[in-house]
């Protein structure tokens, strides 16, 4: 029998570097975002947190056999 659990209070981090990378900025490229872009990105990331409620789900299962063969 599986006992499914829901995790409601989990934290999710929106990576600033990833958001900038999707906008075409990365550490590998010469083009750097200006202060205006950095400020808008930070504001939108903070606004994004209000748009979702991260949750997780898991269930415990009993392992009856384990083998090292692929």
C-alpha cells in the first residue's frame, strides 16, 4: 500500500543568472545587462513568486529486491 504525501511549504528559487541567460545575457558573452535590465529582472523575479505555490508529492514504497545488474 502506498501512502502518498503532499509537501506544501517548499521553497523554490528563481535563479537570476538563468533569467538573464534567457534574455540573452550570460557570463560567457561580452554583452552585459545594464542597471535598468538588472532592476527590471529582479522586480519580475520577485513578482513571479506570487504567481505560484510550489508543492511536492511523494510516496514511500517498500523495496523487495535490489540488484547491481543493469
